[in-house]
């Protein structure tokens, strides 16, 4: 049940790796062939490609990004999102669009249904629960989509990841990348628990990402 | 093109010498590894051997670029500048307002610097970065509209361009010098600089490991000792004097120039160490493992190349 990997995907991924000089560290888990939701901080359009390119080829073929429908559904963007990377495009509310928010993971049950369906029995997702690209100085509070999806699919492993320096390589609002060196750290999977409140779970998930920052107190 | 090397027996000798040295270093490294008893000794030897392996690769790349000729050499040094600048700017904090300036630094100013060497335009090559880029960088940052830490940001980027692009580009710029009676042998001059400079680093490391007691600047660079400094400078100067036959210099001139190269190389290492300490890391390669500390290897060359160039130009080019 793997997706056909588009030849352009490999080209774009190689280019992103070259430009970002990304150092990949699997600290809390190994790249295993199991269903996962990778959730990471979000500062750059390169985030998804870099994270995807850090996976072994076998995992790339079953890992799909989640992206905002209104931004990615037209023209060349749609081609890249849908044909090249098999992205799951989700709706975000009018308020979210106005704020320039990426996937409003706080969105209604329809979106959660869509994400759960996209996971299916074989796929993994890449999710940026901040909902929008930040400046890189701090990780914004997480939107609730991650919580609802985790509750719906407790069998899928939740893997936190931290992308460092991509805000300097291709920040929001820029279209030309500057080739600094970045790093990507995968942390230990977090467990979903029924007893935990939504806010507590989301705070814990965010903390799991923040703890992976280079230089963060271990 | 390969014929170029064999047509020039001195160049063959220089390369042959480097090759012989690498073989000897590899054999000694393997013997030491076998003889090492303790874990700490093994760690030192492993470090030494990984340096030797890196040397093999660097020499192969360098030889290849010289074989290709001037364009190969310029491309190689542009890549070195690019990687050094990348390491430096990754370490030094910049802000979003610097983004376009950084893009210019990597993809326009630095390539232009090497292009000017390629078309032998000395007058422009010598002022592109100290004059034009120096004025461009603060202007572009000011235009971006973020005044926070302005002077610091402009200074950091200008410094990076000066060291990583401008100073380093003086090494391949040696190919521009027209020394009477030495035409067509300019590759030897570059090789001479690189050999003396890099061997000075190696000798300082070896002498420091063998005899190092008294630290020169313990806070800035804990590995630099007076014993390593004196031994390294003296050995490399002797080596440089010993290969005078490959240069347009007399023995005495070669000794003086080697001394200048090794001293400047030492200063370069010291200054780049101070920057690393300031940023709180041990070496550039440690921040960016796998992208391995290009700047750690060429910091000495960045300082030695421009001074060597201008000494030679002043005394030997009419």
C-alpha cells in the first residue's frame, strides 16, 4: 500500500537537503516502518520537505504531509502538494485564512475524519500543530487537531520533532533560501491518555517538541 | 591536462612529496594504533588517523582542481569560501532583516569575487569586498528596516565576507601574478602556500602534543602552547625553505616568506578560535557534525594568503 513516489519528490528533497545542510538525529526513536504522526515546530516552507527527506525511502512512500487547502489547492502548488507529495489538504476557517494560518487543526470533526481516513491502515502523517509558521524564536501553542486525531487513533505513534534554523534558511515571506546549516531532531514518542485533559495533552506535546531544541535543558 | 603536471617536474616533485608524506603518516598511524594500550591513547591516535584520512581526500580534491587548471581551482576555492561562510554564519546570529543580505553574500558577492580572479581583473578584485560589499551590507540591512543590533549584524556579516571570501580568494589569486622567469608555473606558488600553511598547522599540532606545556592563550585556544608554536613555526619554515627550488625565491627569501605564512596562519587560528569561544563552541565542525569544520582547516590559510600574495606581488612582480 505504498504511494508511487513522484520523481520530482526526490529532486525537491535532495535540493532541500543540500540547501538546508540538515543534520538528522534520531534521539528518542528509530526510523521504523510503523504508522506515525510526526509533529514538529513550523517556521518555513522547507519544514515539510526537510522532514520528509530525512526519512528512509521506504518510509517516505507512506508518509504524507498535512497542508492548508486554500493555499495549496491551485496551480503549481496543487501539483506539488497533491501529485508530488500526496498531501492531505484540509480546510481552515475564514478566520484562520485571514491570520494566514496553516491547517487549522482546531477545525471541526470533518477535518479529523479526513485526517483519520488519510492515515488509513498504512500511512503516516506530518503535522505542524502550531497551525502557522512562526519566527523561530518560540514554539507557539498547539491547536487541538493533534489531540482529536490522537484520541481517534490511539494506535498511531506520536513522534515529536524539532527543526532548527530553517527560519533562518527560508523564513516566512522570503522566496530565496540562504544555505545555512540546520538540524532535525526526532524525540521519544509521546503516549496518549484518556485521563488527560485536552489542554494538558497539547501542552505536553508542545513541551516534547521544545525539549528537542539544541541547548534546551535536558 | 594531466600532461601539465608531468611537463612541470617541480610540480611533480611537490605532489610526489605530499603523497609520500601521506603514505608515511598513514603507515605510522596504523602502527601507532596497533601499539596503543590505553583507551585515551587510542582516542588520540584515532583522531590523528581521521585527520590523515581527511588529508588524503583534501589532497585528491586539490590535485584534481589543479589538473583542471584555473577554472577548477577557482571553483574549488569558491566552494571552500561558500562552506566556510556557511559555517561562520550558522554560528553567528543574524536576524530576519539580514536574509537578503545573506543571500547576496553567498550567491552574488562571493562568486563575483572569484569571477574577477577568473577574468584577471586585479583592480576590481582587490576592492570588491573591502569597498563595495562593505558599503552594500549595512545599506541593504538598513533598507530591510530592522534597526535592532544593527551595527553588530552589519559588522558580523562584513567580517564573514572579509575572512571567508575576500581573504581566502587571495590563494587562487596567486595564479594572477606574473613573475618574470616564472610564467606558467603559478600553480606551484599556490601549492607552496598551501603546503607551508597546512604543514605548519600539522607541525604545531604534533609539537604541541609531544612537548606542549605552556599555554599561550588558555582561554581563547587551550590547545595552543609555546612549545607547539615555536616547534611548528620552525619546522614549517624549514620545510618551506627546503622547497625553495619549486618557487621563484632564493633560499633566504623562501625562509622569510615561509615564516610570514606560518606566523599569519597561527594568528588566523587564534582569531577564529576567539570567535568560536565567543559563540560557545569548540570547533566549527562540532556544531555541524558531518559538515566538518572546513573553517577549522582553513582559518590559517585565510590569514596567510592575502599577506603572502601582497609580499610576493610587492617584491617579485615588476
